[in-house]
C-alpha cells in the first residue's frame, strides 16, 4: 500500500498534486457541499438534523482519494466482467469447446478477483479523503469512499471521537486510525501523504501529540 501511495503521487506530478481538487472532491472549507460538481454524498445514518444547515470547515485533505476512487470502480468493473464470463465458459466446456484447465483458470481468476475486491473495498471504504469540523466544534464530518467508489459522508459527534493522544497510533506511521468510544466504524488517515490544512482544528479533534508540535 505504501508503494501504491508513492506511485500515485509520482504519477500525478507535483503541479497536479498541489492543484486544488475538482469535481467530486473539489471544495474549500467555506463552500457548501451541495454545490460540488459530480458529488455523490449519501446521507449517513449518523447524521444529525442540524448538520445539513451548519457550516463545516475543512482541516485535512488527502488529494489522491480521487485516484483511489477510480481504482475502486475499475476493480469493481473488472471483477464483474470476470464473474459474468464464468457461465458462458461453463457452457462452452459442456459443448467441448473449452478444456478443463481453461475452465479452472477462469474460475481461479474470478475467485481471486472477488477476494481482492473484498479486501480493497474493506480498506478503501475506511480511507479518509477529507475531514471537516463544524463551527461549534461538536461534529466531525468524514468524507470517504463507499463500496462503489463514490464519495460518502459520515458524521461523528466529537464526544465519541477518541483523541490520538489516547491511542497507540503514532503520527509518523503510514495510517492513523480514527476510532470512536462507541466502537463503531473505524477510519484511516494518512498523515504522511495527506495534508493538515488547519492544525488548530486538527489538534482540537485529535489532541496535541508531541509529533505534531
């Protein structure tokens, strides 16, 4: 995964990497997410009634999340194609047009593709693209990917977010977990490849760690 992150960053290039995102992930902390072009933000079950009207401020962004979203959708399409090809393969085998080895190879490729899809989906759905904090400092909004590779927002009450200072994770590690006292969904943030846009809000959410001073 570390090699993949480095490859994505080199592929995008410095000029592209530093350029503001567009489309799905293009938004400043002051903009209304409803205005995003091409965005797809299903309402999270955790969303509170006033979260729709309250202003949120961006304080962390992982630029390569759009690339990972594309890879997720590409992997989903590739898996679907390999699985759909199985029934015709079995039919051709029954007609004597394919050998046993060919059918076994097709089945193996489909099984491997499904396994990789499950693994990638499990991780990518928890990889954080953007973090926001509302003006009152009581609600954290996490922008991440859903199973289909599109953006999804999850709202977490600040009182339920475990500060980084209370976990064993270290900021210099590849991924830092966003955990909750309630034990619900865990997300992953990469401080090595992501960007902290507002250090004050970041420390307000995750605490003042000695590596962030």
